[in-house]
C-alpha cells in the first residue's frame, strides 16, 4: 500500500473510532420522559428532554373558561396563571421544569 493511502486509511479509522466513542454519551443524553397528568378540567404534559427550556402543554376539557396554575421548580420564576377557553389548548415554555400543575377553577 502507498504511504498516502495508509495515512488516509488510518485517518478514516481514527475518525470512525472517535465518532463511535462520542455517540454513546450523546445518545444517552437524548433519552427523555414524557410526564402526563390531569387536574380538574385540565389534561397536561411536558417532556424533560429540553436543555434550556421545558414546555408544558395543556387542554381544558370543560365547557367553561378555567384558570390553570403552573408552579415552576426554579424559585426565581413566578407561578404562571393562565386563563384557558372551553376546549382550549395551549403551551408555555420556561427555563425550569414544573413543580406542580393544577386547575384553579372558573375564570
């Protein structure tokens, strides 16, 4: 084999080894858990795979406007209080996971 070809073969092998080694931890970081629940008239979900933010999704299943409260784990964030129309859906993203999500009653 010519020296240039040997060098190229070694470089490709080294690059493949490097990518294979890096793929393990990167794959482990992308695993996530979807959290789902309901409280009063609301069904909600959020996924813990976000790096910078977490988005909470909700659906008001009642026939009246209701208020939803999301308390965030990070103490620096005020709780979110959202008025949602009947059969309304929505979402909100914050730099924290939710601590609790519950129905505050009629709007």
